[in-house]
C-alpha cells in the first residue's frame, strides 16, 4: 500500500524529464508502449492510478499523487511511476518552456 510519507522522503523520489527516462524504463521493464500509456493516463487520470505489467516479471503503477492522497505533495500534479518501496518513485515532469513560467 502506498503511503504519502514514503513519497515525501527525497531519498525515495527521482525527478526526471520523461523523454529522458521513459525509453530506458520501457526497455528495462519490457513495456514497449510506456510513453504512450503515460500520455493516455495523463489525458484521463483517476485517483486509483493504473497498473501496467511488463514482460520481465515487473509491474508498475502510474498515478498522480495529488489525486491519490488527501494532502498535496510537491510536484504531485505530475504523473509518477511507482514500482514498490525497494525502487525509487519517478516523478515525470515537463520543463517549463521559455516565457511560460512568467506568463510572457
């Protein structure tokens, strides 16, 4: 069971650009369409998240912490990948475009 306090520990979370980490994870886990599945979940998220099974006896959960937990989490509006407490959780984010941050 996922616990918000586990995700609040910076030692348990990797913040990464999805275009840098998804191709590697897709290869390692045997989920060839991982990037497409992440995008589909982003377009239609739910509080429970979604479990994906890989070909190498692995399962991961895509979820959005701010939908799943009663308290908000830093960067919790992004899609996260959780593979259990023995692996880091991956917070997938898209960097701000030039001018987007200041509203220019």
